C-alpha cells in the first residue's frame, strides 16, 4: 500500500505517554455520561402519522435518493340541499394536492487504532470494545442536531413566536419560559392544525394524547421558578411527597407534556450546548483592544487551535451542514425563518467565571463572521470609543444602569460564551410539537458498522455508516402544521446575569 498519513493519536507510543490510571478514569467518565450519547428524538419515532415523528424505512434508498410525500387538502364545498343535483364541474370537489421531498443520504464516521495501542496500555480488549458504542453515540447526537437544526433554520416565520408577545430585541430578563408562555405556545399551534400525538412509551397498552414541549433543562429553570407554576402545583397537584415540587420532574401543563432535553457540558473536543441553547467556552484569553479579533472556543489553548472543530456551529450565522440540503444559507430556503442567520447584527456575551473580573461580562457583535470554528467580531463594548470599540453596543451602555460594575473587556480562558439580543439578554428556544411534526426516512444502511485492516492487521479502521434524512411535515400550502418554536430569555445556574427590564 502507498505511504499513508496514519493518525498517531491512537498509537501505543502516543498513549504510553499518558498515565494509565488517567486513561481508565477517562473511560469511566465516558461510561457515566451516557445521557449525552443518545438520539433524543428516537423516543418520538413511530410507524404511523399519530407519532410525534413519523418514521419510514425504504431499504432501496441510497445516495441522493428521495422519498416523496403527497398531501391532499380536505373537502370544503357547500352541500347540495333538497333535490339539487351535481350537474356541472363546479359542483364537484377539486382534489388539491401537493408533494414535497425527503432526501436521504450517507453520513459516516470512523476511528483508527493500532494493535500495539492496547498492549502498551495493558488494556487488551478494553479500549476497542467501546469504539462501536462511541460511534453509535456520535450518530445519535448527529441525528438530534439535524432535527434541532431543521427546527431552527427551516421553520416558516408563521411558526415562530417570542415570549410574552415580544420581539427578538425587546426580550427582557423576565421573559423566560413560564406557565403562561407554555400555554400560549401550545395554543399558537392549534390554528395551524397541530394535533396531539401519542406520547406513551413503546410498551404502553394505552395511548396518551398530548402535545409535547421540548426545552433544555436550563430553559426549564425559568418554569420551575415561575410563581404561577409553583402555585398551581401546590394547589392542583397531588398532596404530600408525591407532589412534583418534591419529587422533581415536570407536571403536564394544559395538555402539554414537558420533555426536558439536557445537552451536557461534555469532556470531549467539540461544540457544547445545542441549537436550543447555543454556548461555548473561551479557548484563548481576550485582552483589551480596538482592532477586530477572533473569538476561539474549545475551553483551553490546546483545543482552541483545532480548526476542524465547530465550537460555534449552534450560534447564529453558521452555515450548518444538513444531510439532505447541504450547507445552510438564508437564500437556501426561500420563505424560511432566517432572521438571525443572514446579514443582521448578532450579539453575544462573554461571561467571566474566574479571575479578578469573575462575575463580569463583555458584549460583542458580528454580522457574517461565524465560520463555526471561530467568530470574527465587528464591534465590542468598551470604556472608550476607538476602532471597533464602542461605548454603546445595541442598547447596552458601558458600566451604567444594570451593567454598573458588571462590564469588562478582559476575559480568561474558560469563560462562558452565550448569544444575546441587543439589550444583552441571553436567549434560548423551546419547541412545541404535535402529531407527525417531522418525517424521518431511513435508507440502505442504518448504523452499519464495518472495518478495514491495514499494514498486515497492525492498523484497524472502524466505520459507522447510515443513510437517513428528515423533513418537517408540510400541508398542501407548504405550511408546517404541527410545530411552533418560541424564543425566550434564559439564565444559567451560577451566572448572575444583569436583570434587564
């Protein structure tokens, strides 16, 4: 075989430099982080249109193949009364139909190892035995990302709402996810035609009909702290230790089942947060200045320079890659909701969690500067106006009002980065889902595992391959009848964001 650029990360020589005890701890931590390794939306799949996700499998589909779905409008003619007859063409219903595609395509990942690797570590069979599981976990996370990315980038404007009737830049700190906003979001979906889905478990004998609310645990903190929600639980929930307040979890709200999604801050090298709550950790310290700079993620200096890692892929402005339609751009989906993904100004906060300025914040802006790996800023909040530095960014004024003694332009490695609106309020999104809100198709391969041996068996490459695609369900007018997305303010435990009115 011709000379090959083998990956040296997983050789015996590379791993022998590590403390074997540390390696074992790493595997233990990976095993305990099982919650991060699943396709969150797999539980919503079903073989009928009454499920939240209507899944179909066509084993003949492969690269670039298309599953076509046809939708037919209902009949709404006025009736004939008495002895009136059907005589002319206008007396008969017209069959109004439209179709739309669901494209499935290949997605793949692989890991390489050497035979000597495990011998050096004294862990024969322990490391490679986990590779298939880890690759399967990767595929599950990818499928979850693809669903959330679709709901974020391909959703029609009429399906997007803001908490308390606000707009993006008028959201205040009080506009979190509350009892009232959950009820409002669910009601907003009903005129679109969203029906309750069967949310019962796979082994349940009886269906449970409900709309589903998918929110991150951080977003649901606002609900848990909502006085209306707590009062209703006190007065309307069961009494004693079985009350939701004491046992944890979330009570159903006006026929809506809460499905909490918890994207953990994992110990791997890649994006944290999700499309519902974008976040990142600063990889290179930020010093005061007035010239354009790149904000790097990764959480440490070593990972910050890895240009293939997309630490900011969930942040507004990144051309996210879809299985079916390729890289996103505002022009890719005519009529889609791309408000935060075109050339409008986008803002984010860097929140110092350590150092002399712990508890302080810096605010930054960019337009098209997010390539997924880094964000190139176009403006930053400063004490004096010079270069890209401004004393007022959006509607935030340096070190005044609720920002008094809360602003800084110096940030250490590891600081939290979150998107915000023009008022400096961090935001997130919550999904309200009904019957068959999404169609998911599987093709020729579904999590197929395979391997190649190289150099006489010294090197083994292990692959995972899947053919799938998904699309939001549409009616004949190309509307999305079973989904609503609500944007609202969000807080994170341990971060004292300024309370912005």
